[in-house]
C-alpha cells in the first residue's frame, strides 16, 4: 500500500489525480477487509497476492 506522499507521487507520475489513487487504495483495503495499510500487506502476503 502507499503512504500519503507516495500516493501523491504515484498519482503525479502516472497522470492520475490524488483522489483516484486514494480511492483505489481504499477499495483494496475494503476488499481485503482490513483497517490499514499494514494489515493489507500482511493479508495480501498471506493470500499470496503479493510476493515477499
């Protein structure tokens, strides 16, 4: 997951608005049923969505 500054840089580097990036991050957290980015990373690793 991205931190606020990283969200801003991701949005700027890919010509998305910050709101778009923030919305996508929120949707990912909701789908994983977690409260924060740390939990999302842990769950994604456990589900093998992300590689370590």
